[in-house]
C-alpha cells in the first residue's frame, strides 16, 4: 500500500504529532456534494417505496405486477432512471466525503493515525445507526453497508490511483453477481426483505428485518465498493469542490454515464413491465447484471450532471446567518442575472440543505413509509399502485426538503447529524 498516489493529484502527507480537528463547518461545505445528496434522496424514496407494496404478485426487481397503464409507465420510469442508479451515486459521494474529511484534517495538522481512528469511529457509529434503522424500520438499510464498505475502503485509501481503480474493477464482480439475481422471476416465496414489509405482526416483522440486515449487509458492502472507490478517486481531484474548473470532464461523464445507464438497462426494463418476454436463463441473468453494472455509470453521470448545475450556482450560500442579506439571496453583485432567478437559487439552497442533512432525511423517509404502507399501521401498501407510491415518495421527499430548509434558516443541523457528530467527535 502506497502512502500517496503515484499518479494524479497527491494527498498531502499529514505532519506527525498533531491531533485531528473537529467536524466540518457550514462555511467549509461545498455546494455540489450537498446538492447531489439532496436530489438523490428523491431517487432513494422512489426506489424504496415500491418495496412496501404487497398483496399482489411481484415480478422482476421486486416490483409488483401492474395492470393499469399509469402504474406500468411509472414502474418503467423508476426502473430505467432510478433503480440501481441512486445508491451508486451515494456510495461515490461517501467515498468523496472521506477524502474531504482527510484533507481538512491534514490542513489542520492531523496525523494519519488520528484521521484513521476518526474515520473508523465514524463508520462504526454509522453501522450502529444502520442496525437501529433495520431493527425499527427498514431492512433495506444502506447505512450499514456504507459503514462496512467505508471500513474496507480505509485499507485501500492511500493506494495509487491505478491500484485504486483496479480494485474498483475487481469489486464489480460481486456487484454483477447481485445484479444477475434480479433477472430471476420472483416465486410465491418472496424475498424476506419484502416479507418484512408485508407481515401484519410488527414483532415478526422486526425479527425478519434483523435477520435480513445481519445476512445482507456484508454482501451489500461489497457491491457498493466500486462506486465508493471511484468517489475516492474523484475526491482526490476535487471534481465537485470546483465543478466550473472541471466542466468539460463533468459534461463527458454526465453524457456518457447517463447514456450507458439508459441503453444498458433497457433490455431488463422492458422485461420488468412485460413488454418483452424472458429471453433465456443465461440471457436473463446477463441483462440483469448489465442493468446493475450500467447503474454505476448512471450514478456517476447523475453526480456529474448535478456538479454542472452547481457550477451555475457557485455563489449561492446556504448559511442561515442572515437570509435577508442580498449577497446571500443573489449570490453575487450582478445577482439573478448571473446565477438565475431568486426562486431557482432558493430551490437550490433548500435541496442542498436537505443533502446537508441527508442522514436525518433518509431516516425520515422510512418513518413515513412504515407509517403509511405497512399492514400494522397505515396499510396502504396493499392497495396503492406504483404511481401512487411514487407520489407519496416525492411528497415525503419534498416535506424533508422544506423541513431541512427551515432548519437551515434557524442555523440548526439535522437531529441525526447532530447525534452522530457528538458520538464521533466526543473525544
């Protein structure tokens, strides 16, 4: 393992004998990563909400088999643009954030042992958050998988760029293996994650969720490693701290990544909505694996696209110090003429506030979905179609955006972020 990359931008070696600094301040945050997290939370909501639907036959990628045209179109759009495309972007942003944390610590004189200890502590506490999330709400939790993957990524963190990307390619193998399973037709014995969401007894559902999480989290950690390592590579170059400087690269990644994701996913997408029949067992597995692998390209493409959007709002500030300050509202001396209308800037600021509080907003989605869909509470999962679930998902996301923006104006962090910071930086 190399102490610094052999190619590309170098991570500065931290001086010895200095302690790590505290958590990132609002003034130090970059717009693009927060904006990306905020937008992708909408995709996470759209991806997770169909899993709560039950009492009807279930087909590929765990979507229920719909009869209405509107529900079928909704399913097609979700599978094409959301399924397997949101979590790779979050994983990439997770790896990107590890580099940002490292660089801030180094700039303040932190040593590698202190920084490593900080990252280990952060991931272990995030693992606890994931366990509680699965135990109480949702066995499809991604926090535990990102935490385990983050611990594994620490062993590769200071590799050269070449070795880092080679490792990312190797981890694409378990990713393809998981993706291939989505090509199999779901039997009456549905996957237990779905069973946990349709079980009428809350205690039985809790037991199923816990088992699912314990068994599934380690493997899920392996499948998010590829985008996470690519995120570390991108973080070394600061692609999202200064997206305007990297506009050409981001444009290429956005166009190529999203095109690959749509084209590569189409064969499975058409099978999910029963436009095309099963090809053959081998072909079904291949097109399903292709859908998952191209989803990584799609996630990176979305990140690049949002980076380009952020470049147009480079002067927007999300600080709540003085929302009436014209410099904060317009973002520059020439105001809306340079960065767009005040309304668009307000929207960007609100969505970025949601991304800045992504942990709280992600957990809030599960609270709403459990309350609305599960048979032991709201019970709407037995009657709501895919289109209705998408409306509820987007409404939930919008509610978290509004709540996050209120917290921003009040100068407060999200409750989950506040708790995690206290636990991680308690020393």
